[in-house]
C-alpha cells in the first residue's frame, strides 16, 4: 500500500530531463547530415559509434550491458535475479538521410527513464516486483539490410540467427560481418525474460498535432505485405535494336510501379502502397536493361484485403511480363500480420496520462515498430508523441523538446507502475 510519504506514482525529474537532452544532443551529433538530420544505417561505423556512446552511458550508471548474437544491446537493472524484466526501448539505426528522432527517441528516453525509476526506487527503499531494462534493437529500419525489425524478430524467434546474420546489404556485406566489424556481434541470443515491453516513439503522422494531444496510445497496427520482384529482359543496344524486339526489364518495372499505386487507389483510405527501391542492371544510359528489381509494399489494416491485392498484383505482373517480353519472379514475400497492443497497459497509460495532466488519445500505427514483434507474445504498449507535420524518414523530421519531455515523464511513470504495480495491468490485485 502507498502512504502519504511515498506517493504511488513517480516521474522524471528536471535533472532526468536535462540528462535526456544531453544524451539526445550527443546522439544527434553521431551520423549527422548537412541539413541537421541523421544518416546512421544499421551496423555502419556511425551506428557503432552511437552504440559505444549508449553503452558508455549505461555503464556509467550501473546498468549491466549485454549484447546478443544479432547485436541487440540490453541495459539491465536487476533487483531480483528470478524475476522477469519490464523492458523498454526502440532502435538507434536510421533510414538514409533521415531524422534524429525515429527510434533513437525511444531508446534514449528508455535509458533515462529506467535510470530515473531505479534511482528513485532506491531512494524510497522500495523493491519492485519486476526488474527493469532498456534495449536497442538491431536494424529496425530494414534500410541497409532486409527485412526490417531484424533484431526484435530474432529475439522473438520468428527469424533465426542464421537468417538474420546472412542478410546482405547492397555491397554484399552480411549483417553478421558488419556487426563483427563494429564490435557488436555477441556470441549467443540472451534469455531476457520479459514481463512487459514499452516503446515510446514519434508519431510519424499528424493526428496528435491536429488534435492538440501530447500522447497517442497505440491500440492496433496495420498489416504489411512486402514483395521483392524481379523482371528479366534482354540486354541490348539502345540505339540500333529495333523497338519491336526489345525486352526491356526497366519498362516492365515502370508499368509495375504504376500498378502498385493503382492498387492502393482501389481501397481509398484502407491501403497505402509504394515502391521504395529499384535496382537496374546494367544501369547504363545506352543499354536496354536486362534486369530490374523492385521492393514493393502494400499496407492495410485488413489482411484479407492485402491477400486479395497480392493476388491481383501477381496477375498484373504476369500481364506486364507478357506485354514487355520479359519474365518475372517474386523473389521474396513477407506478410506482417496486424497486431493489437495490450489492453491493460493501454488503459494504464491513459490513467497515468490523466494523473500527469497529459492530454492523450488512442492511435493506430501504419509504420513498423519493434513493439509489433514483442506484442506477439508479451504485454506490449506503444506510445506516441507528436511529429511536426507528420514528416518522417526525412532530415526535417521534428518533435519539440517539450513534447519529448512529456513522453519521458509518461514512460518513467509507466515503468514504475509496470514494475511495482503489475496488478494494475496484468489483472488481479493492485500491489
Ligand atoms: C519502418 O519505419 C517501417 O515502417 O517499415
Ligand atoms: Mn522507428
Ligand atoms: Mn523508421
């Protein structure tokens, strides 16, 4: 039971928020771009430098730092070796020429919040039911290595260590070798028992800003269908080769790109689609392309709708191939099912926002997050703070410091509740 001298909520202090600001500024200087963004691809030298800074920060504050076989970095605070951990975090890798906030915010806020709760628990002489930990998941973005969410998927067992480590970047370097190069390829996966997972992230949308809300409590996530498609044509001279005999793989890809957009238009607000990467061989101005490879994405709240879109698109690819004299192959297909975040944690987040006077509402995420991986098995909460103009994966991505601080305060209070008052979200008596 709480008493008057030990209130049943704690949150980040001004000193904690100043520590967050310093850590965030340090991060923003590692992989910074000319326009004030961030270019910190997974397992790059910049990612290595940021990991070093993160581990040093944790080590100075008494966290036990451990690295697993796919480079996930855990900062553990263990009160009771037989208890599971309330884990929080996100990712320190970025997209190319991207923003400073995506992922990094959740890791650094998590580190500061765990340190704050730990310190305040010790000051109060309070022993939590669960331990605390922060994590940096490897290669959330899927920019340099595919698929996305590699670290969290491997932790959850839906991807093997061998699959993860053998993923190759555009230069043919494997993730395993890149991690070894920066000193973050651990020997084995770690058994970190998880009681709950909390992830704080910038919204990457404009709902919170438009509605004047400080916090979005994500209730569910969209599904995603990701295909790698290859067209094979015939290499030829762009000058003399008669138009009628050309088998142009890039022309086929161009038709496919238009078809990807057309598919989304059939479903109004219920589907987003894109082709984000195109590889062309030999990619010479006066050679009819022999090969074109496209990375295609369809996202929707509805898995049946995605399945139907996939079937229609497959037929469209066959039609395009016939019209262009090419052949096509779906080299890789991945369906990420939608997920629902934990009801009890979401309710606790709403109640805690009310106590901290943070206006909040329910949110949905279309973007991918490591929380989606964790939510398949563990009570998971994903919390958003506003993104200015909803802009993300862009150097100009921005969230005001006051908004970042509101999220840190909420995360600190929620971590406290999740480790000391698990009955409030897992059911049963409030401890
Ligand atoms: C990552 O940012 C994704 O949404 O796939
Ligand atoms: Mn992210
Ligand atoms: Mn991202």
